[in-house]
């Protein structure tokens, strides 16, 4: 298998963390749809990363599809519950974390435009999404040691990747000051090699 992606993408990081937690060997192919001459559209018609290229050249895209496949293809270190309700609750965490990341990415792309073309109200709307998502993540975590259950799951990996992206692109947000429980969770997650070795960088 090959995972196509970049070091900066939080969605790629989520897939890389799952690969590490599941101890699945996978070649990492560095590519980005923003690079001139990128090959990403050749493996994903949407031109987005990550893309998981299977041994038979089947291409899986969208990080949620990829991580669910990876969890199912290897029986060890299960990251998703087997029962429908528990599985949906973990996927809800993932959806919230990914949605917060979507808003953060939208801001990053908007501020790269010429100042005269930037939409301040659009940026404000995305920041509101981030604030609401952080509030909900913190409220749902409460005093829990993990997002769901008694051990690491896909919920924690998705949240850890999302929070890491905020640190990478928006250090001024200082979400730790407002959400001590999320800060505690992130500190614990960062002690795991899977997250410590995938911190985003340019």
C-alpha cells in the first residue's frame, strides 16, 4: 500500500497516526495538490489528500474512508467499536474534529488570497465554527481520560490531529487556556510516537 499526502495536512496526519497505531507497513508518497506537476488528481479525481493506493491499485480517498478501512483490515488495536451505536458515537467525534479542521483550512486558504479579495465575514464565520467545536469537544470530554471508552480510539486520533492543526496554523488561539481538559488530553496523546512523529511542518 501507499499513502499519498503531505506533512502539513491534518487529514493525512490522521491516516498516518492510524497506520502507526495499527502497525501497518505503508509507503508514504509525498505529494500535494498545491504543487506544480502534482500527481494527486491521477489517484483522486477530487484532487485532495490523503489517498490510499492499495496493492491492486484501487484508490481510496477521504480520510474517514481510509481510516475506517485501515481499522477493519487489521484486527489488532481496534480503533472503532463493533456495535452500531458505539461506532456512531466515535464517528461523531471524528466528524466534529474534522469539521473544525475544515473551518481552519478554509481560513488558511482565504488569508492566502490578496487582502482586497479576502472576505472578513467568511473568516469570522469559520472562526465561530472553531470556537463552537472546541466548546463542544471540551464539554463532551468532561473529566474523561479518553474521548470514548477506556482507551485510545479513532475519536482521540481525530481530535488530536485537529488540535495539532490549530497549534500549527493558529497558535494565537490559545485554546489550552480555555479548555484545560482538551490540553490534558492532547498532552497525553503527544506522548504516543504515532502523534509525536507526525507533527505537521512546512
